[in-house]
């Protein structure tokens, strides 16, 4: 499958058309951003590592029955995906308190959240990805109530699958963000799953193994992403 014209350039990935109108190529760059694009850097190898990481996780999710846009990894930095009409919302599940929930609700980082929380954010960097609820989604027509219900159901199913996968490899899946879209009317998981969009801690030491290493200048960002991948059974080129 050949790349045709560039369709969309995000903060870390570029999406290209292909000859097949139903299929896009997702290209993972080394660009890394945080705080809604306010902190940016180039981290060598990141594109390769996240493409490999995403292919592995999407493969596990698809195997477990989650409808995913992912079709296959094409090479080091490219993957073939189905063309989705994306919903402009982000679904976040938290198993342990970290990041914005600590600031918003004044809770201690590391508090277990039982049951896990589910939050919606609007995908809008200029507004700082504000938190929204089902009512906003309905009033502004960002998705139908049925789509939100299905996205929530799939996001929790992903939690059951991935929490165990990470736990079996000595890690805690603290939180993560998923994005969904529709393909011929069916809601599917889109975007990516990589350490850029989730928090992962070592189960013993609680060492941070995700993009918080970049956000908080902890160093060894990509080396740690690779360590997470290796523990899960991935191999990097
Ligand atoms: P938060 O603590 O900043 O609200 O983020 C929760 C989790 O979701 C964290 O793993 C980062 C991820 N996330 C993104 O990757 N992109 C986003 O735009 C948002 C809102 C969250
Ligand atoms: N809001 C997320 C972060 O702080 C994602 C982003 O801004 O790109 O990393």
C-alpha cells in the first residue's frame, strides 16, 4: 500500500491517503508534545517505538474482540488503518489517581480509584482539552448518546484487557485516553495506544514509565517506553 497525499498532520503522527478510500496510513514521527502542544521536542526513535507498541496493543485488543481501526503494521514507522469519522472527544479511564484529577479534585497521586473513573474531554488544544460530560456531548452534537454509551463500554472493556496485560508484566496501568470513530456506522477504536497517551508505573517501585517522564523531565523517555514494551513481549529494531 502506497502513501498518497497528506491528509492530516497531528502533533505526533501524520495521516496519509492511500489508493483505497477506506484505508489510511498512519505515520509515527519522533515529535513529542505535552500540555496541549505547549512543550515539544524531537525524541529520536520514538516514532518507531510507538508504531511497534501501538501495533502490539491493538493486536491484543482486536484478538480480544474490540473493534479497532488498526489493520497492520507496514514498516518501522507506518501502520495501515481503516478510515474512521472521528468523534471529537477523548475517553479517559483512571485506575489510580494521577495528573489532572489530582489537581482538579485535590486527591493524592497514587490513590486507588475503585471503581475506576470514566471522564470525557473535548479534543481541542486551543481550549486545553476541557473536561465535558454526556450532556455537553448531546447539546453540541459531538456524538449521539448511543455512541457515548458504546465508547464508554468499549473503554471499560479495554481496561479489563490491558490492566491484566500490564499487571502480568509487573506494571500498573494507571490511566489512559482512547479516541473513537465510526466506520460504516460501527463505532471503532481509533488513534493509538502508546506510552504517550497513558500512565504506566512499575508495580514494585511505582517508577513512572510513560510520557510523564517527558512532562516532568525525568529523562530516559524512549528507553523506558522500550522497557515497557520488552516486558510485554515486544521487540524493537
Ligand atoms: P490527564 O491526567 O492529563 O487528564 O490525562 C489522563 C490520561 O489521558 C493520561 O494518561 C494522558 C492521557 N491524555 C492524553 O494522552 N491526551 C489528552 O488530550 C488527554 C486529555 C489525556
Ligand atoms: N493533553 C495531553 C498532555 O498533556 C496531550 C497533549 O497535550 O498532547 O500530554
